[in-house]
């Protein structure tokens, strides 16, 4: 039984959430909170298994409440909110930097055709998040991690033309750190799949652009890959690359239960760029991308998985390591150093 704390300032929405959650036999709502201060106190005294947190709260907002809880009484926190304006994206992802595991949309209004499906999706994700072991968060948000003493491999013989990055739970702050550290003259295209609730990817791109040295944009069908440009897979679309150096978006069935999937991206990168590709698999639940990272390695590309110690969730990178898909297992600082050193000179060219 998951002991859940619901933090929501609107009484109407709060009642709807509580009713939806308590309809599931595996969830018990042990308390509700309408302010950030109440949420922090409830986390301290009740020690729930999981917290759903709204962002816009009177007094202490969702960001400050999440940071306070995660720095003192760590517990899995999921942001449950409506679709936000891109101007609010900095606040949204600051909450994730503070330690929230995921951002999910509130259910559709009661009585509408999509209500039950949206509730089922929310409850399914909450149950998964409740299983994650979280740790106290002490790092300063937005900072590049310190350099590591772990040896970083030497540059490869073949220049890297495309860097493919896959991430899920815990990925947004890490992706922000990586992109902020890459030089403005970065000579490869960067293609990214980040598992994220529908409606938040545009905000995510806007947020990344605030700190990235490279321009970040949503991928568009047929776009020509350009060195020094970051392309993020849009909502509900697989994003692949072609041998001619273009993006291909599709609504093909989900892989590993998700769309976009890291697997679709990595597989296309292996096929199209081979030894001129680099695959990086970061923190996240499940197995998405692990086999396909091995395919990149099998075609002569460079493959990297985030290490256990630094991963918020060691599912995806752990699976890649288990099947020997990753040549290099590294913490964030070493991944950044590797990207800075291993990318050869030259622009995007079709794979040979």
C-alpha cells in the first residue's frame, strides 16, 4: 500500500485527485496539504511513501517545498500540474533540479471522455515512482558537476558526427548540465530523447535554451542535421536519423511502452552513422535504449552509460551495463569531459 500525500491548493482539484487515487486499492491518501509549509510539515511528521506536488502554491511554492523536503526528509516527489506556459518553464524544471522525479499532467476533467484514461496513466506512473529509492539532495541547482578524477578515454580514430542521448527519470537537470558545458563550436549534432509527459517537452526545450551554449529545438520531420545544434524529440513522436543526415518523425507504435523511445533513436543512429556515432544512456527506469546502445557499439560507435552512484534511477544505464553495451561507465563530470574531448572535427556528413 502506497501512503500518499497530496499537495494541491485548489479544494476542487484536491478532492478530484483524492477520489481518483483512493479508487485504486494500492493507494492510501494519508493527508492533503494546501501550502508548501503544510507539505513540508506533513513530510516531516507523516513520512509518506510518495508526494504529489503542485507548483503554484500560496506562500512557499512547490519549488521551495520540494527543495526543503528533499534536503531533509527525502521522499519520492512527483509534480502533478496543468500544462504550463513556456515562460513558466524555469520554475517547472527548477523543481526537478530540487529532486522531483517526474512531471505529470493533472487528469482530464471528471466526466469527460479522456478522464479515466488520464487517471489510469497518472496512477500507473505514481506506482512506479513510489518504488524509487531517493537520496538527500545537496547539490546547487544549475551548476556543472565538479571534475572527476576518473580517467577519461582518449579521442577515437573516427570523428563523431552525431551524439545521441537518451534519458528518463532524473534526466532533465543532467541534460541541462551537459549542454551548458559543451563549447559553442561543438562539431557534432546532438539528438535527444527525454521521456516526459505530453505537454511539457516544449517547455523543456525553452528551459534548456536558457543555459545551453548550443541552440536547442524540437526536432522536425525532414530537418537537416547541423553541427552544434541540439534536437529534442517532440511529444508522442519517435525521432530517428537517416543516412542522409535528416530527422525522421513517426507515430509508429511505442517501444518499451514509450513514444518517443530511446530505442528508435539509437537504432537509427547505429544504422546511419556507425563508427561516427556516440550513444549516451543516462538515468531512467526500464530498459529503453540498452539493446540499441549495444547496436551502436557493434557498429563501431562510442557508447557511454551513466554510473550507478550518480544515477537517480539506475534502470536504463544499469541494463546497458549488464549486457555489455557500454564501453564507458562514467559520472556526469566524466561524461562531459568525454564529450568535450572525443568529438572530432568536421560537420555532419552522410554515413558511409
